[in-house]
C-alpha cells in the first residue's frame, strides 16, 4: 500500500472567524481522518518514536488499534502511560519529540502522533469515561503539592500503585499552568477539568486553596505523610528591568494570562475580572507564552499587537504552529529589537517606548546567536499596553519556607535522577526543578518521581 508523504490535514477555524471568539482553533480529526492518518504508520519493529516520548507511550500499539477502528483499545493503551492524553494531544511539542523520531519524517512528514492521541482521548471523553477500578490503598500516605502536569501525573501514578494520595493546590481550581497559563483557544478549560476528574477517579483526593509554605508547612506535611512530591511549577515572572516598567498598562504575562484564562477576564463583566487592553499592544519575548498573550490581546479588542524580540525568527523558541497561527491572526513581528525605556502620561499610564535595533553576533551559552545593539538605531513607538513574556522561574514560596530543601542559584530545587530532594522522603519534579519546560517534560518528571517514591515506600517494610 502506498504511504501518503503528507499528514492528513486537521480542520481549523478560519483566522477571520477565530479572532472574534474564544473557541479552540484546531477542530480535531473525524474517525475517517484518524484511520487514514493511522494507516500511514509503518509499524516499525524497532520504533524510535517511543524514545522521543517522555512518558513512554506505546505509540505504534495505539496507532495500530486506531488503524483498525479499535478506538477503545487505543485509548486504553495510551492511558497505561499517560493520564492526560487530551491535554498532551493539544499542547505537546511533538515536532521535537516523538514525531522527530518517526521514520516517515526522513522522506516526508512524520505520522501526526499528537493529533491521533487527541482523537482517541476526545472520542473517549465524548462517550464518557469508563469507571476506574480503584486499587486497594497499601496504607502509605503521599502528599502531592501542586496540581499542574507534574503533580497530576505523579498523583495518578501513585494512586494506581495503591497509595493513598492527597493532592494540594494553592489556587481555587486545580490544573496549575494548564488552567492559568494556556489559552482557552489552545486548551479548553473544560478539557482540563475533565482530565483532572479522571485523575481523581483513580483514587486521588484533591484539596484546593491550600498554600503549602503559608497555609501549612512542609514540616507539618512530613509528620502526616509517608512521602511528599513537590510540583509547584514556574510561577515567578521575569522582568525587563528598564525605566518605566511600573507604569499602569504593563503586565507580566503571568498576570495577564491568569486574569484571562483562569479568572475568565475575556467574559467580563459576567466574571468579575477586568482586563484592560488598549489599541496598540507590545508583547516582549517570542516563546509560546508570547504568542498566547499576543493572540489573546487581539481577541480582547486590540487593533495592533506586536511581538518585540531581540533576535531573529530563526531563534524564536515558540512552536512553529503557534507562530503560524499568530501570523494568520495578524499579529505583527518586530524582530532584532529591544525596549530601552517606557514613557507614561501624567496619569501614570504607559503611552510609548524607546527601542533599539540589534544585530546578531556569535552564539552565546544558549547556542543562539547573541544580540548586539546597533549604535544610533534608537527609535520611538507608541503603545498603550505592554506584556512582558521573557520567561519565568521556579515558584520560590515553598523552598523559601523550607530551608531543608536545597536549591541552586536560580531557585530550582536540586534533585537526583529520581527526583529525590535534600529532605528525606521528599521528591520534586517539573518546572520547580527544570525551570519553565514543556507540559510533557513535567509529566515525565512526575512519572519518574512516582516510581522512585513507590520504591522508597516499599523499601521501608
């Protein structure tokens, strides 16, 4: 049978329609499209795609079931390794992970693994989840702090292993960055809620509104639980540190996206979270968070939104798909540019900025070419909203309240290959140890730590 060289296209909302609503942009595969795409898989005897999956999903096995129309069996195989397939099928950077290893990619396009995973998960969700068989708890109690992708994965896996798991979340709704950081049009929040409910169905007990390090301490948890996993993420925004940065109308991306995503600022006044967006918006940075912020700004009424980035497009860290979607939605790009100073009016609101052009020199420690200012290239630009999306660091609250847990110079919790911290019986994983990484990398860390915690607990008997 002839193998098609290109992926089966996925239908999307047209740009002129989607910038007027908050609905998901890609529409997913139909059953016919999924079977057609699954039929492209070669079923390699030595599948290298699995090596690219941080949670080790048996990719050829689930795709083989999809090819035959055995959709229930396909999702069963996925969930043996992945508790959050509907999320991963939407936000995984598969192009640099499993699909990068696909043999078909050497002569054409790789199999659309994430689209197929999404299809299988969405079909199960539409049918209704099968009732989970909860294992009998082994008597060991584990606290999981943080309900982002690392925490949800660790909690679900530990519950499957038979442990009694309590999942603590500081905010009023679980999901971590999945809820506050990723837009509705990329990851609908109802999907996150349903995936969280699935993890709860495995036997995990959720306690929201508990700030470990304030509401309770790690020492208190250590007395109550046999082991602890920390997955509190990277919630500390980085700033530009230039004059005028404290003017009204300047947001960190963390604040902006939390207001819109978690607090539903896009539906004000139905929800009591106002978000002021002006006519000319500048977003600093060029990662996925920057694209998310710029695309939200347009949906909230901005007439022009600019991505301002100090390097060229080649160095932009955002996924190609996100850059393409931003361009389709008329986000503008001002590359090789840095801001020097913000200007405000007599009322303290930002009204413009002074910028400088850059050129690229030799690569720096990141492997990307270093931006170098061009003398005499300064210019002025009018803006009335700025969103700073140049990265974020580990949430410092819990480590600062727990000196027994060692951190490095960047505030990341120091762990060994199993996720063990310097505090006995305490493990950590995800962005609190990696810095701002991907959802699937955080999940992989949670999975490794869950296995190590199980070994630790069983070794005590």
